[in-house]
């Protein structure tokens, strides 16, 4: 299963950009950002970004050929072999009201609960956020 397929299967409610450093864009996904997040999506070597900082009920995939051509025409300089990723967001009653694009070399996804508070007896794939003291 492709990493984005695994992410989409989680049916997370909310997403937000956590950081954009050194050409790596990190988006977090959760159903309750007060206590944890369940997914971290990293886009590496980002050349172009057209995305809200927060969105909900999203589907992550690769852009259609038409959308990819349009987006690549907007980005003046992109490396050969990049992928135009598409995020369909704000799903309601069978429709997506937003479409976002990220041009990057690759995407990777880490699935697992990251708690925002101290907690003992962590299970497989669970950890405490690095900023929790």
C-alpha cells in the first residue's frame, strides 16, 4: 500500500502545516489536535506550494495530468522528476470544496499517535511530542 493510501484510509478530520524548513514541508493529521496527532506527512524538496495552512477531511494523491501541467506552468523553476501532489479538502456530502497542490520530489508518511502530554506505557508506533517537558 502506498504511503498516501495508508494516510487516506485513516479518515482523519483535520490537517495543518506544522513546518516548512530546508525544503521539507510537514503536515500533521489528527482527529483531536488538543491531545495528539496520528499522521505526519513530509514532502521533500518542495518546489511549489499552493495550500492552506489548515484544512479538513482531505484526500491526498497525485494531480491529474491537466492539473499538473497548469501547476508546473506556475512554478518557474522545478527539478526534473518532481511530482505534483494534490490534496482534495473540506469534504462535505460527497464533494470537495478545496484543491491544493504541492510540487515535490517525494512524499513520505509516518503513521502513529504522537501525544501532546506525558504518558506511560506507550504502544507500538506511539510517542510523546518532542516539545512536551
